[in-house]
C-alpha cells in the first residue's frame, strides 16, 4: 500500500488542498467495515503477498518460528506465515478490526491497536511484520516501539509501507483525458489520506526509523507494480470505497468518478501504484529497546 510535487501543474496535496476547506476528518480512511475492504485485501494480496513471502524467506521464517502479523487486514499473510511455521510455530494476527480474519486457520486472532495497546507477549517473537499499516498511524513512533518490544533478542522486524509522494501518479503514461482524470482522482485520494493523518513520504524513512528504534543489520528494497488486472481491480475497489468522502469533500463529482470507473472496466488505463518500500532490521541481543 503506503509519500514530490506533482507533474503537469496539478496541485500537491502535501502542500495544500484540492478542494474547499473542511473540518479535519478522523479515523482510518480505508477502514475494514466496508465490503470494498475485502476486495482490496484480495488484490493487495495478489500484488504484494509474493513480495512479503520473499522477505520471510530471506529472514529465515520457518518451522517453529513465532510471528506477529500487525494490522493483518485479510487472511493472506497470516495463512502464509502459518504454513511456513508449521505445527511447532505460532502466528498471531491482530487488527483494530479483525472481522476479515478467521480464527482456527493456523493462526490466533486478536483485536489490537498497535499505536495504543502494549505489545502482546513482549520479547518473544522471531518475526514481527506490518504491511501498509504505519503510513496510516499518526503515532508511528509509538507503534514502531511496540513492535520492536515484541521481538526476542535476534528477532526481525519487517515493515512494508508505500511512499506515494515518491511516485504519485495513477497513470505514468498521461496520454489522454482518461489518464489525466485518473491522475486527478489519485491526487484527490491522496488529499483524503493526508487529512486523516497519513504520511505520504513515510516509506522512504523506514531504514532510518528502524535504526533509530535500536535495530541492527537494517536493509530495504522496493517493489513497483505497473499495469494488469490486479492494479485495475484495486483502483476500482479503492475509488468505490472512498466515493462518498470524495463527494463530501468536493474533491470529485459523480460524473468524473463514473467515467473513471468505466475507463477501468474498459481496460483503457495502465494503472500503477506507489512503490512499496520493505525495510527490515534485527533486535540486538544487548541493550534491548524499551517502550518510551
């Protein structure tokens, strides 16, 4: 999921608003309560689960490992971790709204707010993983400290977040009116995210954030999907999810949204996403981090 001024003279949501002034919104924009959330989980899994699994392999997650999946959303990653750790391992999947998770599928489900609640079973996990979570959490430092405190000495933290300011466009090839409309609507969604407290430049800060949290052996990589059915379906689900908010904020109109959804369905757009930055670091055996 998810962080430069815009190309072609479009307004930059990081430096101002695209529409009229409105009262600050509260809560996570892309919450789990809507049916579109389930669609988004499916297509995010299609786009990024392979990336995350590759990092699990890199970090030697295997039989007997203890893993905490933070802000799990859907079941894809908890199920993959459960398959990797086997009967001798343990996987905990948490979310502020765990309604899309299924207990009894090889992992435990708990309701948990990583920015407000203490770490579950501190000092015991071989891997703590969060994808497209911290970018949306206003108190990111607290959330990061909570995840680090859950690690055993030598355990790994893997955080994956989008950097939508690094690549803000929906269509890289802005070749016509449909592509320009797609990019305007991507700007509008970014503006809604900023109003909810998202940091659209957070992805690029992850290596530094992990070092400052006391981790060692920090490294990072990026993934950047361009085009295809999964990008199309994710875009359509996202726009439907936030349609009412776009209209209420005056950032888009019904006709514009309908035309964009029709262009997606017609296969007219080569849609893309912001880069997903994956960063990982290890908790050292000495001087264990503590919650501040």
